[in-house]
């Protein structure tokens, strides 16, 4: 049987190979283990194998897992859509939010971040390939949103995130990821000190690393296929 530790090792090897091919330093690419639908025990196994950063999509599920794993020093990233009535739970429990696509949500998170915690790390979610139904801000609106979010006292703007549609091959994945990279560069050139480009998942992390990803979000390749809900 392939264990979670084995699969984590395989993902680290993929990241190392992709960064070597891109002429990048492997230390510049963080691995976020996406543990949505996984049991707390699976997270424990990943942690025992050295993994400390985990991503959750569903706020309620994430909050329960965070509570069940309080004894471990883990970093928790919210990578799913956030409704207004869930911002308090997110502000109180998570360390990062990748899915800021409206100022209102960022304002609530800032206002509700407990004073004893460090500012909440946030990324602007950009929609580079989808229709209006998809979450994420249009590339043309990302800089304006980033400027406003950067003013908020209790969040810290760290970067840009995107969830492109699955691509059929490396070149098309690369070209979509490069659009996200373009938005990231635009915001940096405007003077906001971003350090995080959150792109790449199990199927396309090589293309994302070639495009400049600094954080890949990997679920299936670590924890196995999820049961469809
Ligand atoms: C589920 C999910 C991932 C991980 O996807 P895999 O294909 O399982 O690696 C990454 N990012 C987000 C936002 C997700 O919802």
C-alpha cells in the first residue's frame, strides 16, 4: 500500500524536478496539502511525515478539523468560497485565506480577526479563464481590489491565487497560469509587496511552477481520490 508519507515524498520529488527544469530554487515553492474531505487522522499522518500547512475548502469542516488537531502546530489555509455569515469563523480559526474576491469579505475578516492573533494572511483570487459564474475577480479589477485590501489593518495581503479549469496538456496549463502570473507581477510593480503566487494542483503543478508558482495546493496526489459528494 502506498502511504500518505510515500505520496508526500512523490509530490516533493515532482516539485523538485519541476523547479529544476524551470531553473528555480525548490525552497521558493511551498506545498499546501489540501485536506478537504480527509479525516483528522490522515492529516496526522501527513504531519508525522513533515507536512505542516493544510488547506480546507469548507469552513465548517475546516473548523472542526482545526479543533480536533489543536495539539499539533499546523498552519491552516481557507481555500474555498466564503459567505459573509462565515467570516467570523474564518477570522478566528484560519491563518490564511486564498479566496478574497470582494472587498466586503476582506473588511469583515479584518474587523473580526481576534486582537491576540497575527494579521490574517490573504490572497486575491483571480478568475483568468472562467465565466461570470466562477468565483474570483477579473484580471482587470485585481489591482484595484488589492490596493483596498492592502489598507485593511488586520489582514496582510500576501498574493494572488487562481483555480483554472483543468487543462488538457502542459502548454495550455502553462498559458493560463502565466495569465495569473501577469496579474501578480502587475500588482507587485504597482508597489504592493506580494510574495505568494498560489497556483498549481495535483494535475498541473509542473506547469504552475514553470509559470512562477510559490505555493502549490495539492490534495489528490497526497491523500488519494476524494469521494464525490
Ligand atoms: C481541491 C482543491 C485543490 C486540490 O486539488 P487536487 O486536484 O486534489 O490536488 C486545490 N485548490 C483548491 C481551491 C481546491 O478546491
